[in-house]
C-alpha cells in the first residue's frame, strides 16, 4: 500500500475504487500501458469526488500471480492510468492484490483488509465510505469492511447471481462510474 497524502487531511469520507471495468475498460489481463482506456466520464467523476472524498484504488491483479505480466508492467500501466486521470495524487493509497484466486489471500478481494487498514490509517468514517466496482468480489469486500457498496455495470445487465446479491443486500447499481459518483455526491 502506497500513501500519497498527509493522513491528517480533514476528509473522512472515501471512495474505494476497483480499476478494471470501473475506471478503465476491462481488457482482461492488461499487460501494456497503451491498452489503458478510461471509461466515459471516469476522469471527470473522480475529480468531482476528490473535492469531498478521499480516493483509494483497490484492484485484484492475479495476472501477476499467474505469470501473465510483471510488477514492472503493472507499475507502467498504473502510471499511464494516473497520467490519463491527471496525476497519481488523486489517490491517497493504492492496493494491487497479486494473489491468484486459488492462493491464500491477504488483500485479494473479497478480503476487506485494504479497506479496513485505510479506515484506520486515515481515520475514515465507515458510514461515509463506498466500495465501487463491477464484480461481486468488490461488493463483498465493501460489505465485509462495513462500508457501503455500489455496482457499476457499464450498461451491461448483471448476471443472475450478481443481480440476486444486489437485491438481497439492497445495493445500488449504476450504468457508469460517473452516474455512481453523481448519486453519492447528491447524498
């Protein structure tokens, strides 16, 4: 986990954001910086949210554990993402969980560990925090950490299991990150 901001800053609300399928197009096992493509409205939404919320990037990257790409490649991809977003300091901390799904996991979602550590370190109010992502594991990580959770579908209907989870937990679903952030900021 990298900390990019003074933890004494006054904001207690936060957004924990998945990367692939939430901020950028999900290209599978992305292994090249030139494959980074922001989803429509993502940059603007994050800059609006950054005015009132701390932002944390939280992504499962099992491609490292599977040997599909290296930490060096992942770092180059994230540098490209930060450049497209207008600077890496948009995020207070970044967690890239490299474990494969079949490995014991410390940080891989649905583990809430990264969220819980950030809540403690940055003295966040869990009731004012959201985990936003496009997969069941994103929602589960948020709920296990005691924060709110929202699904971003990018216009695709969720599969039946995910739709059932949304209903069972009364979780909101949005067509885009921009729509999700707008709803959160409206309260």
